[in-house]
C-alpha cells in the first residue's frame, strides 16, 4: 500500500498493487537470468566429463564470473530511465485505484534497498513561455525536469523518494561476492598448476 499526501491541496492519495496482475521488478528478473546462465554453463556437461586442459577450466570460469558480475551489477546499479519510459512502463497499470494522470511512480533496487520514487507532474500549457527542454535518462529525476508524453508536455513539480532495506538482497550481494572470490581462487590455483605442468627443465 502507498499513501501519498499531496502538498498543493493536502489531499491524501491511497493506492495498492492490483491482486489480479503480477508485476516483476526487472532488475531482479535480469539478475536471476544471469544466475541461471551461470548455472547452465556449469551444468552443461555429462557427469563423467573430465577437463583436458587448465585453459579449458579458465575459460569456463571467465564465462561464469561474467554472468555472476552482471547479476551483481543489476542489483548495485539501477537502470537510467527517461520520464516517458517510466510513464509507458507496465508499472503504471499495476495499481488500484488507477494512478492520477499527474502522478508517475518508479521502483528500483539500489544495493540492499528497494526504492520508490513518486513524481508529481505539472501540465505545461502550449502557450507557456518556458523553454521546453526534455530531460534525458536518469535514475532519479529532479523537480523542473520536462518531458513529452501522449502529445502533452509535462514538468516535474515535486519528487518524493522512500526506501526500505530488504535483508535478503544484502545476503544475495554477499553470496555474489563470495562466489566470485571462489571462482578467482580456482582460477589462481589452475594457473599455478598449469605453469608447473608446462615447465620443462632444460
């Protein structure tokens, strides 16, 4: 449930996620896909398969570490979005009652926190003397940012941001760090043994 008190008219808005629709946070989905790809790389062999060379193992570890790094980065680095992208996202249709046309919301993960940003919009009249300059992509847009959506021009008048710590996200980040360290340790050991095997005394 989200309760928002509007400063300009002291109105209290209440909206909640619809029970008949499922919305998934893209960052979590992407991180999960990268983990699944890492697991696939590790399991995509017969149980009796034996690696022939150290470089074969190193190549596999590089591919696994790439996927684990991408998964961790999706949780530590929120995506930059333009205001039209936020306005057209599926999130806008996930609430009941429906969001007012002058409200935009965005959820994102930043490290171990779930962040909610609410943008209050002001419609720019065609006759306005204000120079219209659309804002680019950003994690958080500031008041004064302008954009065009559905042949209408808007300006952000107020921004509200709240965040809460999600304990399992912190655990996930720790697991990613430990996994990457273990992969690196294995690579280091393989490199030592490979150089020993390749050593030929004169």
